[in-house]
C-alpha cells in the first residue's frame, strides 16, 4: 500500500497518533487533521505528517484537503461525557454521528475510495459465559453509555450511506485501548497514572478487553487493503480485570497494588455521588458512573473474524503496560 495517501482525523489522539506513525513507517503520505498545528508539532514533532488545521465539527472548511486521498482513517470522537459534568448528548451526537456522515459525504465527493471508521466494541451485546462476536445484537447497555449510543447510531447511518454510495467503508470496533502516546490521557491511561501514584484506595471487581492501541492501528492499516465493504471487525484483546492490571503494574514498577476490593454496590454508589456532586459544582468526575458500569459488565469479546480476515495479532499485555509506563516517564507525567 506504500505510496498511497491517507487522511487521519484525530491525528494527535491516542489511536490517531499511533496510526500516523505506523502509516509513515510503511511509506504512506499522511495528512493529519488537528485543531492546533502548533500543539500537533509539539506533540508529534518531525513525524513526517502534513498537518491540516480544522475541526471535525466543520467538515466543509477542510474538505478540499481530502482531494487526492486514497483512504480516510476516521479516529476522531468525543467521549468527554465520561469526565465532565452536564449532559453532552447534543455535542456527542453532533461530532460522533452527524460529523462522521458529513465527512463520508465530503470524502466521496473528493473521490476517496475507502474509509476506515473507528467504532467501539461497546456497541456489542456481551454475555457472561461466551465471547461475543460481530453477529451479536446492539448492546442494551448503550442506552446508559451515551458514547456507545453515538457509535451505534453512526454505524446505522453508515449502513444507510452504503446503500447509495460507491465508497467502501469498513468499521473497526476496538476494545479498551491502552498504549504509548496517551497524552490526554484517556481513562485507561489515567488508571495507570493513578495506580502508579498510589491514588486508588482499592480496586473494583471490573474488567475490560484491554487492547494495545498499536495493534488496533496495525489492523486499521490492513483493513485499508483487505477489509470488506460494510463489514465490522472487533479488535479486542483478552479480558483483563482491574486486579490483573494492578498486579501486572506492580510487577513492572514495584508500586504495590491496592489490596482492597471494592464491592460493586459501593463502587456504583460512590460513582453516583461523584457524578451528582460534579453536576452540582461543575467539577470533573474522576469516577464516571457509565465508565464504572461498563467495567463491571466485564465484556468478553471475540476477535476471531479480524484474525481470519485481517490477520490481527495482539502483543503480550505486559509489553503494553511497560511501554505505556515508559512513555509516561519520558514525557514527564510521573
């Protein structure tokens, strides 16, 4: 695929930045959509990415930059409902659903052949005793988790779009992503930082399919070549509990894992109280209710289809954690 041109939205995000690096290393020309070129240059330096200043909420302003692009990788999304007070439904829908469709339409007008869309494995209905696949219905829990809800709506809109368009769209459904380059940080990165700082009095009996962001990026690049039109691919590592993460981090860093396990009802009560308090004070909620509920669900997912069709591989969990810690050390977070 080298010699082709990619357009990456959310180029400074956890997934976007790792994707840009990988594409450049494989000989792609890369245009990266960023809100601030100065910030992007500070963060990504001499990466070889051609930065395009723009906002996903205003697609028409950067649509010309899609000319000559072979593949759009759409990683930009709004998920701040997890951290911020108030109801962000309107903004989340605007960015995650409406702007996604505007991007696809603009890309088709400019002659883009293929778009790789980043959905979420959170849209999948999971079951306690078997790993869920892409054939599972949409998650009932997504009505509570507004981020997942927007991803379901976006997928449904994409199916409609494909009925009348010529462009190929492939959907990638990542697990809970972790890895180097998590500058924001995301909830996974914040968990690592909090554990290393000894900030957590205990851990909840929750878990998620933790996935190295670099493995997700690799699958997206492969999907540009081999992903089938209108198909969805779950890209999720094995289920890791919060205890697994804390103990692995202890082995890497020497920082003792919290001993206490917080019962589910206490975790949910605290999250509810913090959410209510954040709503009243306008503060930031470090323990969002939807996030806690998601972890307690311990979603078990199968990446068999991505393995068969796209050859996905997952690096050892310890390597992911180690590289994440090293990145935070090198960037002065610790």
